[in-house]
C-alpha cells in the first residue's frame, strides 16, 4: 500500500527483544524504484538468521519507523 516513490530505504535489522535492533545491511536508499542486492552474512548474522532474529524493514515518507516489517526465514529442505 506504499507507492514506490514514497519508499526511502529497505534494510535488514537484527531483532532485539522482539523489536528492531541495529541495521546490519542497507539494501536500498531513497529514489530506488527497485533494487536487487546480494549480501554475505557474517557467522554471527547467519546464526541470528537461523534463530529467526533478522528482519526486513521498509521505510517510507509517511512511515519513518517502518511501513512494513517481515522476519527473514530460511526455507526448510
């Protein structure tokens, strides 16, 4: 429900106590209508991902604390 021109950033956060913690990877910034990026996780980030504590957050003009938030998961094989 957010127009792409309103998106300011997309970032991966480390969760802390069920809330967004620090940004560990910035995937796009202002003015990016689309983005594709591959990042290499550190061993600690990989462990945190497996624990379910990495989140993707989309920031927008009218939602500076996050327009959308989703937990990142590794699909089971």
